[in-house]
C-alpha cells in the first residue's frame, strides 16, 4: 500500500474541525490588530533562503528540500516564511517610502528533520510580521498579537522567554568573547558543539546536550555586551511589556538558530508539550531586507507551530467538543421520492441551511440513524401520505417533538 512520506501527515476529516477552529481564531485575532494576510508560493529560488537564514545554520546545512527543476534552476520548498515574505515585500514594494506593513501568514513549511512528536517534515506555521518600524513598540505589538492568540484560545500554561542579541557591533564583541571562552572548554563540548564553535558559535548556547549545558554554565552573557543603543532598545521592550502586563523570563542563552536576528528575540514554551516544548518564536531582523537586495528596513515578527498549538489545545482540553451538525436531514420511505428530496434540499440550502440527504437508498431506520450521526437539528420526513397532502413531518432531534408542517411553510418553520 502506498503511504504518506515519512514526517508528513494527512489531516483527516475527523480532525479538520480543530484546524478550522484554530484558523478561525487566527483570523479573528489578526483582524483585531489590523494585520493583513500574505500568501506566497510554496517554493522559492534557493538563494532566498541561503542568503538570509545563514549558510552555517541547521536549516540551510541539513534540512532544506532543495531540487533542480527541469530548467536547471535550484529551487527550495520554503523551510520558514520570513525570508520568503521579505522577498515578496521588496518585489511588490509593500514598504515603499518606509510605509508600515503589518502582515500575517498561515501555511505549510518543509524541513528534513528527524520526525518525532511535534516535529514533522511538513508542518504548518502561523506568523505575523511588522515591517518598517525600528521602535520597541512594534516588538511589543507582535508579542501582544502572539499572546492575543493564546488568550483567545484559552492557553494559559506557557512561558515567554526573552533576550536581546543587540546590534551587529554588540553581537560581534560578544561572539569574540564567547569563542575565547568556548575554546577553553572545547575538550568537554559535544561533537556537534565543537563543530558549531567553528561555524556558528552562538548556537552552542542553544544546545540541549548536558555536556554543553555544563560546559557553558559560566559562559559570558550577551546582556553584558549590549552597547547603549542595544540596551536602550531592550530596556524599552521590557518596560513596555511590563506596562501591558505581559509576563516574561529573561534568558540570556536564548539565541534562536538563524543568522538574521538582531536585538529582541523571544520564544514561547509550553509544559503541555514533550521535549519539543517551543510552540513559537521570533525576533527583530533589521538587516534582512538589505541581505535580500532591498532597502534597509527594520522589522520584527514571530512564527508559531500550528501542530504544536493543536497539541496544547488537545492536551489542555481547549478544543470545542461537538462538531457542528447539519440543520436538517431529509428522510423518505421510498427512493422513488428522491427527486422531491433533492429539490427540497436545494431549496433549503439556497435559503442558507445545511442539509444532508441519503444517497445510498437506505431503509427508513438507517436514514434516521444517519440523521442522528450527522447531529442534525431536524429530521424532515417525506412519506407518500405527506407528499399527497403537500406537507412534511419535522422532528426536532433534540426534544423528539414532531410536527406536521405545510411544505410551503418549511423555510419559516426552520428559521424559528
Ligand atoms: P522556528 O522557525 O524554527 O523558530 O519555528 C517556529 C515554530 O514552528 C517552532 O516554535 C515550532 O512550534 C514550529 N516548528 C518548527 N519546526 C517544526 C517542525 N519540524 N515540526 C513541527 N513544528 C515545527
């Protein structure tokens, strides 16, 4: 039997209600913040990602689905959105003359990772990006939006971790000092971290390997290297977060994997998830526009893992319990009447009701069962006797009450 590709998942009809519930709430919250949706293609020229995310990151090194098309172009299935979004914003001039752009997205992303609970090769992200403002207000607005979604969904048991990577100068000074420190501990670092020390030293602080955690206990802190501009930015972000009442924990070890971040970085973690406990993350990326050939444009944003949000909602019993049923299920004793059944269903649907009918020529009893299983509010019964008299029997499936209704009055009756 043919199977789905490892690390990918069908979203089956019995779980689609949860996805749609989440998507609906995302639309509600982004709308409240005045963000507009942007949809870009699933694949991009490879350069979009290799020039932005960083050659020495796991994503670019090991995880991209890159292929050559028949014309010999190198294409990549998008592993994340920010770079693709910035490509589109530059191309379409959405931030021309320094205009603020507030954008959100939802869709599938692709990374060749080792699949496990909460980690897939095709996964989905929701994210929001606020472009053109260098001010901490925009950092806080995006964090408020992310928290607005958790609030809307009722998610409470999470932690917001916060750090600053400072501007380029602060980061370079920190990196030089960190490399010195790590070299003195090189013998006890994991192999992975020895490699990272050469290629992307900040990432050593991110390692979950106990040897690396022990070795870096006394590592220098980025926060001691922030220059005046960087300190001021970070200080104002914290102040504004305090003023809006958002709790956070400062984690000087939070570096996030990608090269394009500067200043504020943050991550959302939930204890409802297993080892993959991050359900969202983001930060400021003031240099990305230039890296992708655009005009310097300050920007900040975040991405949340949709599958992980759904895992949290499920574990915390926050998903709506009952699937919405249909308004009516039309039942007849004799399949010869199915023409009438179909035209009545059409009339009701045109008036805005959801209607199901039997298309398997089942017995009356089975149709009644289907009506029940479809969570129908009403069963509308069309028997020969009723047809002759131009009436239908309408059974309220919840109360069990049954009424005869003239077929001309059915719409009025349903509307009550
Ligand atoms: P990142 O772009 O790596 O910061 O990812 C942002 C969020 O997307 C993470 O916090 C996760 O919730 C989610 N995510 C990232 N990679 C995966 C994956 N392979 N499978 C499922 N969710 C993921």
